C-alpha cells in the first residue's frame, strides 16, 4: 500500500505536511481576491460518521482497481468479516448484531483502508480545486477575472450546483451520507458588501458563514487574521499564568526545569502561528514577538528588563530564530515535494499576473489598460516574496544572542562599567 496516495489528501500519509495544504489554500485565495471583482466560494463538506460507513464492496472494488495483489485483497476481506456488536449493561447482554460496514475501532489498518476507500474522491471533482484531510473535504470555487462581481456571484452559484450534484452522486454510490448541518460555505472576497450565493445539497440549504476553522486555521471572509491571533494569544497568556503558579515552587537555580516547562507548554502555541506568520501585519508580528519575550522574562525572573535585555541575559533563541529554522525546512519541502505542486502553481500564477509584459492580455480577451487584470497585478502578493526578504535579513542574525559574545559585552559595559 506504500506510495498509494492522492495529492489532495494530507492525512493518514507519512511525509506529507498539513502546512502545505494550508499554504496552498491561503495563497490561492489571496491571489483570487486580489482583483475585487473575483470572489471565491469555499465549501467545507463533512461526511456523517465516515469511518463507520465504510462500505466493503466499494473498498474491495477500489483495491482491485489499484492493482492490489489478490491474496492481500482476500486477506483484507476475511479480516473485515465476522465482526459483531452487542450492548453490555450490568449482568445483561443484548443480542449480537453482525457488522457489515465500517472499520474496526482502534485498528492501525482501519485508517489506511479508509484512505483507500475514498481514494478516488478527488477525481469526482477534477474540475474544481479540492483538499482532503481524512474525511473532511474542502472545495474551492473561483470567479472569473473577466466578469463583474455580480456576474461572478451567479457563476459561483452555478458552479456550486454542479459540485453538489457530483457530491450527491458520490454520496449515493459510496453510501457515505453528507452531514448537511456541519457542511458550511464561506464567500471570500475583497469587496464591500456583495450578495451571497445560495448553495443547496439535495434541496437542503448549506449555511454561508463569516468564518470557518479548517485544519486548525481560522479562515475569514476577507482573510483577516486578528481574531485568530487573539485566540492563540489568549491561550499563551493562560499558559503563562499557569506557569507563574508552578514557578513559585521551582526556584531559579532549577532553571533547566523552568525552561523545559516553558518550551513544552508555551512555545508550541507560538510555533503554530508560523505557518500564517507572513500574512500578519508588522504590528501583529511585533506583539507576538513581545509575548514570547515576556515568557522568557517569567522563566528567568528578569522583571523590569526590556525584550532585548532579556535575550542578552538569557542567551535563548529569539522567536525569529525558530521562525527561520521552521521556514527553511518548510521551503525546501515546498520547492520539491509532489504534494506542493499546487503551492508552486500559485507562485507561477503570481509571476504571470504581475509580469510587466502584458502580451498575454490579448489571448485572454483583455486590453493593456483593462481595469481587472491591472488591478490584480497591483494588489497581488505571494508569501515567497516575504520569504526572500526574511531569509536575506535573518541569515546573518540567526542565533546571534545564543552564539555571539558581543551582545553580552555591550551589556556589561553599558550597565556595569558606564562611562
């Protein structure tokens, strides 16, 4: 079963990163709404008890289509047979019922079989951009650059009808019911107040929401990050309050234990913000950096000192040091991994949209002074641009407080031997 996967799936598969799909979605959306006439509609589809609804005939048919050896298919089929369930209450046991669908609970093989069960799901939506995380499916529908905003809203409705019809066919063929109550849609745009498209699944309306938490990241209508940052900052502050209580029982001389607690419970919350770091404003980034430094201040008991002095005295890594290492590894993955193809395509699309040579306008039916493509070229941005700048600046500053003795020497001369 090794090597059998789809690029759209980011779970149940080794050496594949959740961050790749988050970046691909965010960059695709940012480039789409850079032109304010072109919105995007994202539909987050939730299947009802997907693991418990895995239908064996479809699974076996998929395994055969994937050219799995027949003896292994027979073994899997036999492994799934003979499962029963009963309710045990006190001294009474109900009648045993044979189970003919679903994967055995707690089995390592169950996750792999479910991935193979929905292996061909992305092919149903080949005309749309799709992302899979386990059984959670996200469909990205985009407006056309040459159409007005009102026309694009109508076009998104038509695209949604087609997508929901395809979803209905898949749901019926695979016996995987859709949980309409948990299925949501969000209209991403940069306009003031556009009308919302109407989306239905089997005559049931799908709710259009202003924000949705997907893969641990909160996606909002205009791709704002303020509330997402505030929620993570609140968790960090709560962690700091808990650490303060614990540190009362741990003296400074046991600094190694204090450091381990900080890096185990506080730092991961900061690192989770790294994937969307370059989408934040400079003010938001500075506030997060200050919050991290405040944590080190608590660890070392350096009350009254500023952030710079805290790093000088503690000789710890700065948040930018962690960010540099994080993105250095992630960038290599994004440049080479097959699953990051869509992310690289967003970079190519950005280069084409912002190219000074507008020779491609004519083939798209635009004039050189057309408003929509020119506005797209002015407002488009890509995270790769921020990465180039960040790497150039921080490459020389990396681990400066931890490795360089010059900063501590300046501190000594400033405070211990003032002129």
